[in-house]
C-alpha cells in the first residue's frame, strides 16, 4: 500500500483499515482544521516535507504524539505528520482566497496591522460582509481577494498562470513556494477537479492524449515532473531549472529535459 495514501503508521490506523493492515489500534479519526497560513506535511515526524497544507484546510487526525499529529488531508487523502499546534477545531469554510495571495488584517482597515500572508486556495470562513473587507474569525480580508467556495474557477490554466514567478519549492503548495505537482493540483482543485498531490499519482488523471494534437490544459509528464499546456506550443510549470513557475516553449522543454537526464515525456493526459 502507498504510505502517502494509507492512514496507518503501525501504532494507529484508520478504522476502515481494520482487518486489512496491522496496527496496535484502529481509530475513526477526528476532524481538525489547519490554523496556520502554511503547514508542512512530513513523511515522518521531524522528517522531510512531502507536501504543504493551507489555512482552513480540513484533515482527519488519527494520533497526537510528542507535539506531532498523524493526519490525512481532506483535499486528496495524503497522509503524514504535521505540527500539532498548527491544527484547530473543524469549521466550515465559505470562501477561498482567489488571488495569488492576500493579507489578514487585525482591524477593518488595510492600514491596520497585517496578521498573516495567505496563499491562493486558503479556505476562509466569512462572518460579516463589510464595506471593503470581509470579517473572519481570524481578522479582516479584502473582499476582492475572496471567492465563494461553491463557485469554482472554470479554467485550470488561468489558475496556474496566477502562480507565474512563484519560487520553486520542493513539496511546496503555496504562493510562497510551489513545485510542479503542487501547481497542477492547485489549478485543478480550484476548478472543482479532484487531484492527487504528487506527479506520479497525477498520471492517472483524465485520459490518454498521446496520439492527439496537443491542446490547452493537457498535462505532460516526465519521470518526477509534470507541466500544463497553455497552448499547443507553450507549457507552464514549476521547475528547478528556472527555480520558479515559468512559461517554456514546449518542444524546447522536451529537448532540454531529456538532455539534462530527465528522460522523455512519459504520459500526455487530457482532462
């Protein structure tokens, strides 16, 4: 079983895995919510970052131990460890941050103290609509930066383009830093399309388009990498070559990646 998608760590396992996997105990898990702007999701306690979770995202919490929580992310089922202090009680979100980033303010004024920097896709609970800002339990956010959670975007490419210039960060999922699969996932989730968190898992999305002319929105995969087509001749991707989210000529990118040892395109998928 893929440990990234298996809510079990030997000591505990999700209740639905009883009889399927060995664990000391099986628990139903409790709902929780990310309370920090960005929270690293680790492969093992104090280990390497696998992915990141954003403010307001929901998780299933299976174990608290030595300041770490073993969780499963609601958005894609990804399992791992987070700082327990970065979780709070569950709460229904009403909006998402719909601009590349925004700020959370202490008062109903953009001149007041900013409390946090929030990335695109952060999930927000609006309490009151004011003249120019929304009031939330954490503070105030400009109304123009939020979008109703039940009103998804329609074009993943447009969403991906919002991240242009964002620094590359392995395992990153925010405007502060993002990687190739994080960019694709952010774009798809914003459009209401379910997406795994890593590129090898994303290869199963949509249908095979290897024998069809390329078109906007297609996903091209290499071993350990994914890019999205902006048009038949251009890709957008978060890449270590430029250390940022960039546009690149599609044919030149294929040649460059293969010349640098990344191999050929392995999958071409269409949603």
